[in-house]
């Protein structure tokens, strides 16, 4: 189960830097997680300042 980033994302980039498999990229006004690359480790959710990242 991949993680997803909600519209609460403030595009700070903390999650992208934390992702060990580079599954996170900057999207249109927020970041997005590629579900095919996500390994469900949760590292991104742990560093999200606004709790915008949750399991799908």
C-alpha cells in the first residue's frame, strides 16, 4: 500500500529529501508519490510538518 499526499501539502520538500527510493516528485502546487516506486516505509510521513501524508 503506497502513501499519498493530500491537498494539505505546503510543498516544503521535506518528504522528497527523506524518500530512500526517490518516489516523491514536485507536482502542481504540491508533491506527489509514485505508487509504483513507493515501498511503504513511512519515512516521508514522519517528516511531514502538516501531516499531509497518509497510507492510501
